[in-house]
């Protein structure tokens, strides 16, 4: 029996933490500066709680996860808070033409944990997607009933 290709069962997260999201001079486009960036490969069907544990191991502390949609800039970042959000995010990346796309993830200290060293204060200042109604002229809809953080374009 043939084994499935590893690239079909594994997804990669490009995880950044410890830095800040700041406007770039001169065009004002948001960019991530400083901190650490690591690649984490996980099973495509990983649960949200398992993913959070692995991400916490990457940066040494419990984290909150926010991700960039494949066709968007760093504003807005999508908060991933449950299994449904994670599945929807993976579906968004599956729909992109590139087969080697890594999910761009920004890790922040979990609000329940106390800050130990440098925090990612720049990320917390990015407007939450919960407040977004329109982005680039497209109507945005909440996706999902239980947690509803990922937005889809109509």
C-alpha cells in the first residue's frame, strides 16, 4: 500500500515572535521587525490545542496565535482560537496556487501567562478582525458558529 506524500499530510507554519509589526519607510506597508522566526512542520490534521502546545514549545511560553491570510498584508491578522478557525485557515492556504506556501503565524504571550522578557507589543496594536467590516472594497463575512474569528470574502 502506498504511503501518502509527506507534503500532503504536513503543513508548515512560519512562526514569528518577540518582534514588532511596524510601518515600513517610505510606503507605510506593515512589516515584521526583530524577534525570532522559525519554521514548524506539523500534521495537517493537528488539533488546535496540540498546535498551541507545539507553538508554546517553539518560543518557551504559552502563546496566542494570529495568522496572515495568504492573499493579505499584515493588517488584518486573523485570531485562531479553536479547531474550526484552524481548519478554515488551512483551507484558505490550500486554495492558494503555490504548493510550498507556509502559513505565516505571529505568536504573542498568552494573556494568562505573565510576561518574562520581550513581548510582541506591536502585534497587539494591530486592529482586530472582529472590528473589520470591509477590506479593500470586499464584503467580509464571519465564518463559523462556535468561534467565528476567521473571515471570508463574499
